[in-house]
C-alpha cells in the first residue's frame, strides 16, 4: 500500500516532520533501524543510573514549544522544562573557576568578580554585537528554508545587505573572540562554542558568534525525566496523529526513476512505496549509499566524540549539571582533530551530571556522569580498536584526575564507552561525525545541504547534517522545513 510520506529515521527532525504532516492529513510512516525512536537522542540504564547518551542541553525552548503547538497541542501536556542557571561551570588548570549565568545581573557580577570590570564590559559589548547579528540574520539563516547564495538576491532579504559586514565572514571565530576579549580565558570560553556544531574556532568564521548569544539570551534547559523525554514526547504525539512506526528496519536504498522517488527498500527485502520521502539520515549516507551516487563528494566532516557513561558513588566533588574542564593546549587540541586526524592527548573534557537537577536519574546516592571529549571523525570503520578505546579511556580519566584528584576511586563500575565507530555503525553517521559537515570555512553556512533535494523530486532532507544544522532546536526546525516543502509541493 502506497504511503503519502515515508521518513527514513526517527530522530527528532524526522519525527517533527512526521507529526507536522500527519496533523495536515498526510499518511506518514517512519522506518527506523533501531528498536526505539530518537536517533542519537537515546537513554542508557546502567548501575542504578539513567544516562542521556546523546544531546545534553536544550536552548531556544520556544522552538520546541512551537513544534507541538503547530499540531494543535501544548508542550506542557507532554514535557516539563526546567531552567538551568548557571548554565555551565568552567574550570582551568590554574585553579580558576567561573559560573556561566544566563541571568545578566548574575553574569555581570560573576564576570567582574573572576575576571575584572573590563572583562564584564567586554562581554556585554560582545553580546550587543552578536545580538544584532542574530536578529539581522535569523529569518534568513535559521527560521526558513535556505536557498544558498541565491538568498542574498531575493527582494525579501535586501534588508540583510547592510548587516553583512557585521557577520565577519572573512575572520575566524577565534580571531574575533581574541579581538573582543582581553582575558585569554574568556577567549577560550567563547571559542568553545564552535564545538556546538563540531567545528574549530581557529578555522570557522566569526559568524558563529550567534551561538553563545543564543545560549546566554534564551538560557539552558533540561526536561524533567531526562533529555530522552523529548524523544518520548515526539513519539507520543506522532502516535496520536496516526504516524506508523516500523522499527528494526534498515533502509538499504531509495528507488527513483531518475527524476523522482518511488519508494525505499529495506534489509528484510521489503519495497515500500511513497509519494514523498524525507531522509532523516546523514545526507552523505543518503546520497552515496541509499541513492548510490558514488561520485557524491564527502563533506569536510565535523567532530565526532568519545563518550564515557560513568556511574559514580557519592563523592566530594560538588559537580554542577554541566562542567567544562579546559586543557592548557586548546589550539593544539583542534590541530590534532582537524589537521592530524588524531584524538587529542591534552583534551578539554565536558561532564554532564543530570542527577544534580533531576534526582530520578540515579539511585542510592549515585551520580550519572556523562563525559564527552571531541575527537576527529574516522576515515574507516574499525579504526577504534578495543586497545585504542581502552587506552584513550585512561587518558581522559587521567585528565579529569588533574582537576578532581581521586575521582576514579568513586567510580561504581567501569564506564560504558561510545566511540566514533559506534556513531558510524549505529546511525550511519559518516565517519562517526556528530553534525555532518563542519563549519570550517567562510561559506559553510551556504554550503550545508538544503532541505529539498536539488536533483530528485519529492526527496527531502532533515537532521543535523542538513539545513540549518545540528543541535536540538535546529534539528527540530529542519524537520519543519522538510514538511513545509512537501506541503508546498503537493
């Protein structure tokens, strides 16, 4: 039986597209490789702890609210969002500690207390500039489907032209941050936001300045019950709207007549027909493997990640919900990742302990430590041998011990390790890349794959590797854009 729309993959972008279309009366089927919905957003239960093994922070909560309201319901009926402020706790090896507040008054006080009055003024100047850039560009780059360089020649976007110099396309993010801040620690702190889309601050354009503005302006949020509660909320709404889920089915090809899609084949031999197909899979995987376009060029990939899920006994470390432990060799870290294609020896470590906000995420006084280190994507699957993963685990733990002496003695069990090969095999993520293509060029914003396929009619893309990019709010938007294009072309 032919379906109006088949969605490949049940990530947040794919489920949002499905529920938007189902709310408009389309018949929608989602075909998912794994046994549960959510894509990279998933939950792991281990040693009395519940871990979110994918994204760990929500920004721009209004996008999440809008997604549900567009289908006729209120988000509050499905999900409770809790604010996190301070958003993140930052530490350096010389003993400096800084609480990063969304509240501007607390932020000013903390910045002046730790870095001085001049740094506080510089930070306010930074947000004044990046805020103007965000508001000038958001409707072109974020909140609508994007048509590449053509967007600049459309009459509706002519008002953007005077703002182009403020975007600093030709300046690197690091160079911009170094110009705006006199304290090198604040430069490093703001450089870190390039990793939010898997890029290097020493290569990516200064337009990434909008990322810290968004986090500080709209705050950091956490859904009660864990990040995976978001996936459960989308799944529940999809089921209510009649979306059919087919789990444990891996899509092996997209069939076309050369101009338009006909349907998909799956690993169990099924051929499923559809008028429209939305691929929530990695765009390179979609083009190179599912459409068998072997000439399709692999993009410059974003970072992958080395993840450790560590159940911790009660301990004296007073961890925040989000903590960043900076290395003293930040530029060398990105040189290792993007130029030498090796996991950094001196690494910055991100730790999320959601049980600090939500006690239901652990039992018996334990804490659920999610640990992430940025690594390069892999060139071939199987690159991360057991020996390599074991060795790197100890390297990361040793780095944490430099900040938290004795930390390993409080581990309740050996950590669960998720390495770049796992992201590659589990999610067809090219090289284990977490965000598809990187933003390590001045034109990267214009080169990200569009939501409507430029060659195959009735084929659409959503997810972190398509416009507008990675991260929960942008992935939600990508699904909305794919659905919007189908409605416009039906």
